[in-house]
């Protein structure tokens, strides 16, 4: 099935419902969005001469054009390559070369960076500013008939962060993304026609993937005028749009909570906050529910199985009477419907409930492989399972609790120490705003536990206090041997703490 059918179906059923809004202003209804996507598709094929299966790069900050370009690519039988807008031109050049992208669409602020990256990308013939005349000309083409696509045809190439070398292009098919969209309905949340999703997180990543289920149900895709995350702007938009869902990294949720506690905004139109992309600590989860009510849903996934490995819906968040409620909040929920999750040892043998190992996944959402990288594909998909690189355990009820990325585990004196466990304890101190634990090289122990701490305004917490707290809560060998106090932790565009940067600072 071609994913563009999700848009044409909604356009036929709900032609006059708002499909795209910029801030509080509706830009297109569903009939108009479908028409623009079909015209752009013709522009891509006839105007730019792109052939079925070719790749189209999107180097764009969040904007209304993102929606129509994604569906135009699919309508035309092309593969979209949404790219992190904050990448360096050298990183862009690598992706252009790896994908052999024939065209790149960019927002005006990024055209120069794209052009400077074009030299080494021989296949890239067209760089189009989405606010320019060339883009408008593409929309003047007559709508084309939707291209036929097979279930294994590529729809989205997602590039990993490249923290362990060159980034890898995750090949996601039409079937992969359809399965992920259907998983949203079965395990995350319901969507009604006329609801809205607010794209405050990058549309090149998680928020963009949630375009699919929301378009399938004729919800409005709202792009903040800032193009990104601004707490005051988000609360302002809640007064305009109804039934609003927001995808947010845990750090973004913390910022929203802090702003709401200060400003006391009207959040009646906030329906759901879907959080993921990093650890949500139990204390932060409870604070968000105290401020917003039971509007939290959690997903755990990665580019190789986008947004769909496990989930914990709002009902599970609200079930405070359950005897294992605290444990559930500390978990990442249960496997999505139709997705298998296994925790295995170093030999890929399944481990019993409660034992810690690598998280393995298989199902319809798992990628086809890595583009131009058969060795990495074979290693990651060996034995028929996606090897996530994440470490965790399953309980008797099927809830998955993550410890850490395998590369983040601290091995000190032969003992495995999971940073998240230590971070949870440190965050119980009233003076600690943020904590991030890494392993520091040590001649005697191999590694020692080091904690980077950000204090709350006005707090003068000393390392000795944190040490005493850890000794009360966890085994002595797990406590940090060093504390480094910072004004802020380094984070990426979605608010995820960059532990690789913290290690560099050592």
C-alpha cells in the first residue's frame, strides 16, 4: 500500500476539516492538502525528472511544507529522506552521497548550508527553497495519478546519529510505516477527526512519524510559528486548537511542567503528551501528571523500529492503585500489538523474567536494513531479531524496564552499573534539577562512576550530601566516585542529554 492513500482517504471523507495550521492560522483543509501533494508529486516527476524509487532529501525546520512534501514523495513513488536541520554541511554531504538524492528541499535559512554540501554529491541536481519561485512552479503542475508501490518499497530513510562512526541510513518501507501508524491506534492513543497534533519536536524525527496516524484520522497538523519548542507558544496554541497531542522528549516535558507551574495556563484542550526518546524518571512523570492530569502516554522505539517497540498508554499511567504502579512507571510499558520483544544474553539466548540482557525485537515495524551497509545490517538483524543495543529486563507481566544503552553501562571492577539507576537516586535530592551518570576511565577499576549534576536555582548542595543519599539508597559500589557540577547538561535538538559530549569533557 502507498502511504499517500492515508491522505487521499481522509481528503475524501473529511475534505473541509483543517489539515495544516501555522500557529493559530489554518493553511489548508484536507481537500487542499491532497491536491497540493498530487501537484507536487507531478512537479517532482515531470518538472525535476525524478524517477520512481529516487531519494528526495528534506533539510528543513518545521514548516507547513513538510507535510505536503512527504506525501508528494510517496504519491510520486519516491523515497523521502528527512534530515536533522542542525547537521554540519559535511554531514549533509555524506547523506546526500549515501542516498544519491536527486533533489533536496530546504527552508530559506538552510539553503546555503545545503548548497555548500552539494559539491561532493554528484546525483544532487536540484536544491529548492520551499519559500521560493521554483517551489511555487512545482505546485502549478496538474495533479498526477498516485504511483503504485510495493510493500517493500522504501518510503523513509532515517539517519542515525553516528555516535559510533558514520551515520547509518535506516531503510523504512511503506509497510514498516503503516504498521507503526496502526500501532499508534492499538497501543498509544485514539485520534478523532478534528483533533490536532502540535509539532514542537523536529518533524525529521519522531514528531514527523506521528504525521501518519494523525493524517489517517483527519487531525490537524499544527506547526508553531517559531518552528520549534517554546513553552509559552505551546500553551498559547492550546487556546486555539482542540484535542491536542504533543510528542515530546522527557526534557521537554520537564520544561512544560516548570512553565505551567509558573504561569498556570489553561490546558483543557491538551489531550495527550506522548513522551519518548530518553529516560523519563518516575519523579518527573508524577510531576507531569500532577500538573496536567492523566494525559501522559509513553513509547519506546528507535529509528530501526520507529516509535513502536513498547508503549504505556494513559490508562496504565492513571492506574495508581496497582500494587506495582511504581515499577510500571519506571518501565517503558509492554510490547506493541504484533511486536515481539525478547531479552537475551550475549549468545542471543532468551533470559527469564527479571534478568538483565540486550533487548531484541521483531515484527512488521523493524527496518529492512541499513542502506549500503550489509555488514551492519547482518550484525544488527542477526538471528532474525533487531538487536537494539539497549539493556533491560522483562517482568512477569511483560513490562520492559530499560537500564541503559549497552555502550552506557559502566563496568567498574568487573561489576555492571546502570547509570539510570544511579540517576534516579540523585534526582530524589530536592536540590538536584538534572543528573547524568557516565563511566570515567580509571587505572585501578577500569571505570568509575561519575555524576554530572545541575542544581536547582538557589541550591548549594554539596557532593557529600549526594554521596550520603546514594549510600542510603543503592549499593556502595554503584555510588558516584566523583561529582561534577555544571550550569547545564549538553543536549541535542530534542532535549536528549548528550553523554558522548560529557565523556569528551572528561
